[in-house]
C-alpha cells in the first residue's frame, strides 16, 4: 500500500463520521449501530438514506447538502477513494452524512428491519458475467427488502444499458411499483437538481457520449423475490472497474 493511501486511511481513522468495519473485522456479528444509526450516530430521528457503492462519496455529500432533514450513509469497501467524500463532509461541517467502509455483501449486518428509507445505486459495476454480484440481483434485493421501510424506494443511475434493463426486468418480474424510468436522463423531463448531481464516474461516461439511465422503484416487503429469466444484450463497450477508471 502506498504512502498516500496509508495517509488517507490514517486521516479517516480520526473522523467520527466514518465507520470502518469490513468483513474480516466484523467476524460475522451484527454491528453495534444496527438499529441505532439515527439515535447513536446522527443523534436525531431523521430518515436514513444509503448510497451503496458510493466510490468517492460525491453523491452522498451533495445529497446531504440538498436534504438537511435527512441522514445519509455512503457505503463502499475502498477506503482510499471514500476518503475524498469523508474529507469533503468534514471540511464543510456536514453532520447529516457519514461513511461506512465495509463489504456490501454484509450490509444487512449494519441495518435493522425498517431502518432505511431509501437506497441510491450510483453507477455500480454491471457485473455482466455473474448476476449474484449485481447490486440489483435477488440476493442483494432480499437484504434491501429486509431493512428498507415498507415501500422503500431504490434509485439507480447508470451508464450501462445492461444494468438498466436487468434492474427494470427485476422490478417488473416482482411487480415493484416503478416511480420513474428513462433511458436518457439528460433529455428527460425527470431531470432536476438532485438527478443533475454528477459523480466522478458519471462525468467520464458523459464525456464519452453515453446516455445516462435512471430508474426508481419501490420494494414490496415480506414477498418472495424472483430472479428475472431474460436475455439482455451485453454493453458494446468495456465496463471498466472503478480502480481502472481512476
């Protein structure tokens, strides 16, 4: 690990608004904040919103500034990139945004039933080869179904047509109420100040001329989920991992 990364990790360790609990540290136990984020971490009773796979954390910080009446938690396993958002939140004195460095595969170890109001998925890797790694696959959706409030909403922004069509098929297969859908957000009447927030990765895709897709749907509680049986055309361009894109 380079000196720069070590310095970032050391700085984040001093931040009260950053929790670092990857799988190997949690030891398969529920985290002490599970069910207590509002009262113990944010010290209020405001709604909690997650950004899963938050990368550099720009969206979490921007959402926190736009919605001071809500609490935001950016989640990612890569601490070196999360450092940027955590430092930005610290420098701006934001008290309604925090960061959780952990594996999203164990996200249900951190949030209790009905504890979360919304989820944002901003430019997740489409994982075209292995569906169980997709953040909108049934194995992840089962986790969201548990800790989201009844009819909790999931937002997806993506450059990937494959990711978009897969998530849309998932929503339709399971009869989730679809709140919004567009294959070209920046040419859509749906575009507003919140959806106009651009992450580091979104800017890269837009510079390449790729249309940005947006989907919002509500997950029904206590209902068995079905994986969609559909063939979806793969994206015609290489979907780089985030580390490669940086």
